C-alpha cells in the first residue's frame, strides 16, 4: 500500500470512529493527552527534576480558600541589594556600587573599634514556616599593620524583641573572599539550632517566625583597626528564602519538587511507552503468526514452541534480574514489555492465516503461479488489517499499566518522570500514610483516562470492522 493510500485509509478510519459517541470521546481524550505530551515543556512550569521550589509536602496553593489553610506560608524569595539596606554606624567611607555596599574603616589617631549595622525590614503575614535558608557574599581586605580584625554577623530580629544570630564569620585578620562560593546558612543545620538553644529536632523556622509581624534582617560588621592600617569590606546581595507550605497546582513532594510538572511530563513517557511497545509487539506477533500459519509443518511447530515458551516465562522475576544485571532504562523497559506482549496476538494471527490459506482466492492465486510473498502481501495481510488495528490500539493500555506497575515497584528507569515513578515516590516518601491524596490520586486518574481513551477507540474499531457485532449491539 502506498503512503497516500495508507493516509487515506487512516483518515477514513478516524472519520468512522468519530461517528460513534464513545469513539469521539476516546479520540478527544487521546488528542488532549497527545497535546499535553508534545507541549509538556511549555505547560509544566518547571522541569520534573527541579527541587527546593517550595517546602517539602506543600499543599496545593488553591487549598488556601479553605479557612484552616488560609494562613499557610507562601514562598518568600528575597534578593537584597545595597540600596535596599538601611545603614547605620561609624563607617569612614560608605558607598553603594552595583548592588554592593563598600565600607572602609580608617582609624583617626590610634587604634579604634567601629561598627556598621545594615537593616532590612521583612513583613511576615503567615503562620510559622518549617525552615529558611539563604546566602551572603562579602570580601574583606586588611592592609597595613598587623592586629586589625573584622567580624560579620547576620541576625533576625523578631517583633517580640528577641534577636537570633544566624551567621558569625568569626574574627577575620587577613584578606578573605566569600563571594564564590558565598556563605550559605540553613535553618536545618544542627549546629545552628544548638547555638540558638534549640533541640536538633526542632523546626527553626517555626521557632523564629512564630508570630506574624515585622521582622528585621540585620547585618552587623564589627571592626577593630590599629593605627597604620585600614579595613575594607564589600557586602554583596543577600539571598533570603522562606519555602512556602502552599505551592502550585498539586503542591510539592518531599524534596520540594513540583508535582504538577512531574504529572505533565509523565504524559509524554506513558504515550511513548504505550505506543512503541504496542507497535513492536504487534509487529512481532504479526510476523510470527503469519509465517507460522502460512508455512505450517516444522516452521509452525518451532515458532509455536518458541511462542509458548515465552508465554509461560515469569515476567516480574525476569525483569528484576534484568534490572539488577543490565540496569534500568526506558527503552529497555519498552523492549521487555513488547517482548512479552506479542504471543497471544501471534496465535490469533496463526489461526486466522491457517483458515485464509485454504480459501479459494488463495488457491487461485497459487495456481496462477503467484509467489508466497505476493500472496502474503496481496491477499493475506489485507485481510488481517482490521485485527491489526484493533490489537494495536487495545495493547496500548496494557503497556501503559505494565510500565506504571514496574515503575511503582522501582523496576523502571529512575531518571524518567513517569506516573508510576510518581506513585513510587509517594509510597517511599510516606504520602500514603499521610493521606496526601493530591499526590496519589492525579497520576492514578491520568493512567485510567489514558487507558480508557484507547479502550474506547478499540471498542469502536471493533464495531467498525465487525458488521455483525455492530448490528447485534444496535439491536
């Protein structure tokens, strides 16, 4: 069949399917999934492997319409540059350049102690968060006589008057660069919790941001400069982040990754697995079934023995052995699914071909001197076209469910964002015990809808190609 003829045949089949309500529903669902899979990079707000986008186990942001979730913290991400700080102190020379604060301490007659305070107001209107983290960059230059020191500290001043020291550089008596990489502070660090007098098991964010109100981020620079020397310090932009506990359409996983992005990218994986595995399995079954049914004899016995052997091999133990000794790969998974999915179709094709080869039109073609290849492609295969189409469509849901099951059992490719992997992560991270249904239900619904779309199309094709079945159902 030419390319043009195949295209017109496919177009005619699609038009026939569209005349049925359930066929139209199946096509609409499939088209929606295909569009999501093709444009997943544009629909999903993040890549599926991005983490720390918000707090772990964050609920969907639309939960905030419910009164009990109304005060949940949202993401606060600050980049505080030089002009945004309020400076106080006795710095000899203070300038702001390209977002940096440049301060020079020069003694005026003898040794001198000086201090610079930078304050940034932070309004916090939410319930307590779990944690916070950030970065601070600075550069210290000490010149002249020995004995000069400088110290950099970062504080969080709470509305109740308490002050929490988040970072302390210690006494710096030599040139030091903390620009690349900058100093990073994290409320989950156990030494920081202990230094502030809290338990290692406490959530520092809940302790410090315990109430709503006006907080202050404060950088304190203390300098002791001896006569004949000077100290210069350059303070770069400060990054301060409070991960939200309400985020996105479906919230976040335990690592702060966006569940909605994972769900969207999983559509592409399921379509690739389902369609490729179905095509390969149908082609394998078609070749084996047609050759065995047409040739018969020893060829038939050998091929059917091979088919029956594969049919009774235990699939799950074999996949476990393959994943251990060969590794986990998406295309290896597709190959294995296809390898163990073609046997039933091969037997059906064999039986159908065995009946076709005895038909008068085949005998007539053979009597006229037609070759076996001509008879197969001209007379046998066109008769199998309806069966091939129906099997091709109905095999896709099985492949999708099998891939999801393998990923759920951690036998799939861990680098691929599939719906089964999403459910595995939910089980591994305790989402089932926490009853986080917004993490568990969406991938299950997506698997069901995608499988249902192919089932509806397959049932419609069955009616299109089987007039007796269509007439019986109409009655």
